[in-house]
């Protein structure tokens, strides 16, 4: 019995030793495989990623005719509210609302019977005084009158002539004429109506030419030149550009706003514009500004404002067949955007290669290669 137990013990230890060796072999094999995987991942991570394809354009130097934006209003070249200097009842209206009339056209007549009678009386006094003066001149040769009598009568003649002129002026004020040619507004009076001095009869505007009044800040004062051209738009014709030229400006700036008041002249022979219209103005300055032009698609926004990616070639890469380009972000000052082109005042240099597409997947120091076109970027959320 003891001999059987002694023979079994060595066999149990052998079995346990075999199991332990088997487990160690399996663990070692798994560990070695994991080691190989880790080494492979390290080797893959140490390899540089392939460059990203981008399209580029060259920043080119140019001169920009600086444009100044402003807002203004159209004003009648000549415009008045036709009124009367004297009171009276309207006896005749010789115009229609909206009518185009010439200068010195009779518009309205007031009741003038009193003025006519005063004029006739003044003329009668003048005739009597003149006749008496002539008789005294004839009697002077016979020494029947004194020089003082003749001088007194001559003064009466002058007074009568003045009274005639006063009566003529009073009569003329009963007839109201157009002071200049233009277009009438809506009639404000009716036949037989009593009007007092200053009452509005009708508005008269000259619309062949118009004034365009606007203001500019103090910084733009030296942008002004006589006959300087400008263009503007009005809301009635949003797709049409109108032209004007600067005629004059105030030599003194407004003390409260520090703005200069400017007046331009507009040719309105087509009668498309009207006084009171709001104008969105673009004034072309004669001061040219040096800029760098790039495609507008080269500009993107970051937390600091507007920026552009440029390509920087790494040192020593000039000798290789494929240039080693890396990205660098530059903050830029954009002066204008026009017809797909952006004008840059600062932030770039002439000859810089700027990225024109694919900025959403780019970042500084990224390796890139230049191609003619790149695939459209697709967001991973789509």
C-alpha cells in the first residue's frame, strides 16, 4: 500500500510541472505576440503622414483706388413753396397739379379791384400835378410865380409818380408767377378761397438736376476733389447705378460730429430720381493704396479675426524633387472684397503662396502638396 502511494506522488508532481510549463509557454507566446504588435504600432507612428493636397495662388502687389462708403439724400436743385405776399380772394388758377411749367408762368390771380382803383387814382393825381407844373413853368417867364412855387409843384409831381409805382407794385402782387421752370406739386388752394400772406399755394421743384447731400468723417477730408466722381444707388432702383460729381463742401467741420458736409450734383434729365430719396454712396478716392490681391476663398476666420494659410518651404528642401511645404497661418487686414478678389493691406508679402481651398481640414505645420484641384471637404457628421 505504501509502495503504491510512493509511485503516485512523483506522477502528480510531474503533472503539475507540465501544466505550469504549458501555462508559461502560452503566456510567453501571447506576450511575444503583443510585443510584436506594440513594436509594429510604434514603427507605424514614427512614419510621417502623407501630405495633404491643397490648391494655392500667389499674392500679387496692386494699387487700389480707395472707395469711401457714405449715405446721403437727394435735394431739389431749386425748390420753393409758392406763396403770396398779400391777402386776397383767389379769382383765377392757371395751373394743374403735377404740371411742368416754364419760368414766369402766371399761376394764380387774386382779387385786384381795390389795387386797380388805387392805381387809377394815383395816375389821375400824377396827371393833375404834371399839368399844374407845366402851367407854372409858362408863368415863370412872365414873373407871375416864384421859384419856390415851381419847386414845390415839382416835388408834388415826384410824389405822384412814386404813388403810381406803389400802386403798380401792389397790383402786381395780386398776380403770382412761377419763379423758375420746373414741375408743380399738388395744388393747395381752390378758386374763391381767401389766402393770407405766407399761405402755401403749390410746391415748385426743378428736377432736371438734383443735389446729393452727404457727410464724411474727418479722416476722409483729404479724399475730396472738385468734380470728383461718385456712384450711388436708391431703393427705387436697387439694380441701377447713378452717377454724380462733387461740387463743393463746407470748409469747416461740424463741431459735434467732426464730419464734413458735401454736396454733389446729379444729372436727372431722365426724371428717374426725386428729391428726398435715400442714397447709398460709393465715393472713389484719388488716394491709391498699395495692396496685395489674393482670391477671396483664401480668407478664413479664426478667434483672432481674418487669416490666410501660406506655404513655407523647409530648409534644404530646395534640392529635392518634391518641395517640403508646411502650413503657416497669418492674420491679415482685408481692405475690400470685389469680384472674388480680396485686397490685403498687411499680413502677407508679394509672392507668398496662399491656400485657396480646403482650409477646414488644415492646421499650422501640416505638410501639404500643391495640386490643381482638391476634392470637396465632407464633414464627418454628414
